[in-house]
C-alpha cells in the first residue's frame, strides 16, 4: 500500500509539472525512496524540492518511516528516454551501438530513432591521401547500447 501511495503522489506531481519527467524510481525494502527526474529545460533544485514535498507532505510520518531522495539525472548520466534525446538536439553525443562508437551531433530525435551528423576522414576514391566527408546516420533506440552528451568546456 505504501508503494502505491508513493507512486500515485509522484504521478500527480509529474502531471502538475509537465516539463518534468521520471527517469528512475525505486523503493527499497527499508522504505528508502529514490527518484531521479529530468526536465525539458533541465532540473533545478526547486524542481527536486517540488517533487519531494508533493510526496513527503502527503504521507503521515507517524504511520510510515521512510527516507526520500529526489535528484536530477546529472550531466554525465546516459540518455535513456526519447524525451531526453529530443531535448538535446543540436548537442554532441557519444553513441555506442553493438558494432560502433560514434561521436556526432544529434540533428533530430523521433519516438523511434535518432539522426546523427558528423565529419570523418576517409581515403580518397582515387589516389593517395584522405578527404573529409560529411556522414549521417539514423539509429533506432533499440540499437543504442549507451548514449551520453559530450560536455565541452
């Protein structure tokens, strides 16, 4: 019953704040609640506080002993949901598939796949040397092993 109550409160809070979305949610046997969220415009401390209060203020502490941790996905966390890819269009990603690793610009993201664009050095068709070519590729989410945003300084 506790788990259902927490899930319902979390869904209500996310329904109220449609710019936020759930990445991960767990409740351990000792009633430690861990929630990881992301947002279309990033996640601020106030967003984590909003989710935390939506849950904590609606559960009786006299009846349930629990701990609650609400956090953002973090800059180095892998992208897992199509919504995360869509918010990162225009950024450089490191995408690992079963057969290759690609560092490329994310040019679009749909509900099923992503489109990447990058430059590569390839041998000239005729003669010696290499030439820089523009490459593009569409990759289905099911083929992605891991994808991370490359942080540039």
